[in-house]
C-alpha cells in the first residue's frame, strides 16, 4: 500500500517537473535558434547595410531641419517626436555595437544630408563585459573611440550632433543572470561621463539616461519592455524630455556651423 502511495506521489510530482523541463527545453531551443539566425545574418551583412535603401529619393525639406536618429535598437525603436520645423529619419539597426554603427555612418547617414544627427549607441558593447572581463577596459575604450568617430563624422557633414547618454538597463531576468554583471551598469556610467565631455558649440549632450531611470539608476519598470529595451510608455517619456531639450538647447543653424568650422 505504501509503495502505491509513494508511486502516486512521485507520479504527481513528476508530471509537472517533466512538463516544466519540456517547456524549458522548447524555450532554450527557441533562443538558440534565434541567436543562430542572428549570428548568420551578421555574417552575411556585418554592418546591416541592407536594412535601408541606398540613396533614397528625398523630398525638398524646405525650411525644416532634417534629423537622423542613428545607432542600435534603442535608436531604431525611437519614434519620431513632433517638433515644428524638424523632419525625422531613422537609421538605427538592432543589435549593433558602436563599431558596426560607426562603420556604416557614411552609407546610411551622409547621403541624407542631415542638419542634425542624434546618436544612441553603446549598450551592446558594454553588455559583453561579463563574457570577457579581462577585456573590460579595451571594450570601454573602443566604445568611446567609436562614439567619438561618429561625432566627428557628423560634424564633418556640417551637422549639429545630439549625442544621448547610453540609456539605463532594467531588471535582469533569471535566465540572463549567468551572463550578466553589475559591471555593465558601472561601464555605462563611465562611458556616459565620457559622452558628457564631448559637448562643444556643435555637439549637444542629451541626458536620455536620467529621463527614464528610476531612483536606483535602472530603467524604470513602467518604461521597460525587457532589460535592454523601452516600451511605448518609455519612449513617450524619452520624447517628452527630448522635445524639451531641443526647444531649449538653441541649436545652431547651418550658417552658424559654417562660421564655427571657419575658425
């Protein structure tokens, strides 16, 4: 009788465990397939050049200023704000590092003849630090150098540069914790400090980090889709801060930039 009860108990406990195991395996398979596809997409198109049509036909912008959002998925998902006198194009590509975005700048940005370039990039560099902790300083230095290069490339076009601080990260799910570290957060602070140092008469720093961070410096719960990405509410909050920033920043016009470049 006891044997029957024990067997029944084991069966009772085992069925949910097996079900959970099967579900976990399906999830892991899905994740593995996703990353395998992404890996091969990068091999086929390392810079993501095919994401946007080369040499698009542009309408006359008239008196408007043409603004390009440029960077990784956080830039790609950034909806165009409504600001009188500005028109917006997006040239963000999901999953990209600062090296990839820097190398495709000429292909995706220069041909649009922008008046303003908004840069949001860096988190995909820094999230790799826990996997290669011995390369931490190199990763941060390269991220800084690539950001600096994009700023210089935009300035050479005669564009005003708005560089956003790297946006905060949110709470990390259990499945990702083995490849995560608080050092990512520290690295974001370090690179953001460097971004602040780039400000000049043609370069403006937009503190996107503070616009959507909670009191702990994390991506606020109401604003996150996952640990790296914003939801619609998050972008609404970000754009509210961005619109206020643009309206109060006194961005130079093209003639003023030309005068700056003459000195």
